[in-house]
């Protein structure tokens, strides 16, 4: 993913990051249950209290979804079996309103989030902005960030990117990492502020140092290209590694490549394969293609055609033409799967339509012989011509032969045209072409 596209993704992700902020938090519910247990069994040495707290701890630690554990805790300890999530959200918003009215800045922030997302109240961006502003003016960093987002997007207030930047700065200067990331992206793209790569890199670095994975990836790109900072491949590799370890797929691909090529990191095929696999499992097509070839030829792993087929299939389904061609070959040969010429034709065709010269030649050969598909010499000629134009020697020879023989191909005999294509192949050392030229020269 190039940096500009990645930045747009970052901006979009930051702007929607709070769409589900009002989802219940397990820790909050556990704390509420603990308080209820203590209230019910006030004596500290009460066996009933100890047993209830132990059971609560066991439920909270179960290997079940957080939503499921919350529901069990509410039913068992808070007597809220019939209380719907929406009702609880409304009750929560009501409590927030009382505290927010009294000037509690955290409650003002959370109430703003309720109005922003429609959690427990009717969605109202104007009211959200009003509460964010109250908390922001009290210096709450997250509220300053939220207010900046609303102003940046024109949610509940007139869009004003310059004012938004001011709020992002206030938040970022207090160390709020999302604001630092956003500010870095704004300086990087010139959104609401004059483009300034050094200022951009400064804020990316601050967010990266707080563990924001997107910032870690982007600051790595900055060091790798020398954008806003002095080029430093070692520093770039360090940040790519940090991002990769946090699950950033593009960073995982780059780290894999660094280990594979021995650039910065010491060459290590096993480590490279580990990171290629992580990236491939997240849908990165370059990594999927790499694993396909690795398993096909047994490079760094035990040769395994079934595993190769699996990874080629994943990449091919995402439109990677090289993977589509390799799948065609495997179905033609019955490698890692049963031989299936109809599937071979399908994948060769998809790769050929994307300009893969070997796929054009292979599909042409199947049409010419009627293997796996109805014989069609005119279609074969068209495909051989496409491949020949791209320099495929065997296609040049076969295309030349059609000018010698004519037949059902729809091409009229033309020895000079045949000679032209044989000459092209001969210049690349093709022995058949050289032999045909000698015959024509006699």
C-alpha cells in the first residue's frame, strides 16, 4: 500500500474510530458487580462475600465472548436479567447527564459520545459538539480531540479545518496519541494546515512511541524514504518490526522481505517465512504468492504441492495474475490436486486477460489442441499473437508456422511474415526458429 493511500485509510479510520465507543466494558461491569456483592455482604470476613467474589472472578475470566460474560454477571449478581442493553445505555446516559451538568469533564465527554453515536439518547451531533466543547475547554485531551474531529468533518458544527487543527494540537500536546496521529496525517497531506513533512514526522513519531501501530508503520516509511526526517534504513526497520509485531499486515510483509533479502536484518529464511505467513494470513497477496512459490519448489520449507496450491488459490482469487497462471499449471499437471483441464483453462484465461505472456501461450496451446476446451485455431492464433508480441519465443515460432501452413487458422499463407516471426525467435536463440529459417532460405 503506498503512503498516500495508507494516509487516507488512517484519516478515515480515525474519523470512525469512536462509532462504537459506548459498548459496555467488562471491567466496568465487574466493578459494578463487586460493589453490589460488598453491599449485599458488608462483613469483610463473610464466607458468602468471598465465595461470590471468587465466582465473579471465575466468570470474568472465562473463555467466552465479553458480551456473554457481561450478560451472565448482570443476571447473576446485578439482578438485571430482563434489563435490555438499550435500557442500560439509557440509564447510563441519564447518570452522565447529572454529572455533566455539575461540570464533570469526563462525564461531559462521555455524554458527548452518547449523542455522537446515539447510545442511550437520540443521536444529535449539535449536542455532542456542545458537550465536547465544555469538556475540551476544561482541558480534557480526548474531548479536545473529539471536538476537533467534529469540526474537521462538519458534524454538528460548521466545518473549519483550521480550528480543528488547533484542537488537535491542544490534545496532541497533552500526549493524546490519536490526536498526534491525526495531526501527523494533516501535516502530511496539507489538510487544514500547510503541508510540512518534518512537522508531520514529529507527530507520527510521538504517536508511534506511544504504541500506535499505524503511526509506527508510517514513521517507518518516513525513515525509509527520508520524508520529513533523514533517511535511516535501520530506524525504518526498527519501526516496521514494532508495527509488524502488533499485527500490521503491510509491516509484516516488509519485515519478511528484509529478512528474506538480508537488507538491514541478517538474512534469515525461517524468520522471513514466519512473517510472510503472518502477512499472508491477513490477505496480503504478495505474501500469499511468495508462500505459493516457496512450497512449490521447497524453498525454506518442505516441498508441498497442496500447500502451494492453497496459497496460489488465495492470491489468485484476489486477482493476482501470476498466481492465476500457476494455478492453471497445477490443474494442468494434477499437482496438489486432481488434474482438471477445465479449471486450468479458467485460470489461464484470467491470467492471459491480465497480460501474462506464459498464460496466453498456454491457453493458446489448449485451444490449438482442443485439450480441456473445444478446439479453436482462430482463438489459438489470437493468443499466440498476443504472446509473440510480448517476446515469447515459442509463441513466435508457432505464430510463424501458421503463416506457413494457413489451414483453419484464418491466416493466409505468407512466407515473408513467417520468416519475420522466426527471425524474432531466432534472435533469442530458439533452435526451432533457426531451423525453420534455414529451410526457408534454401
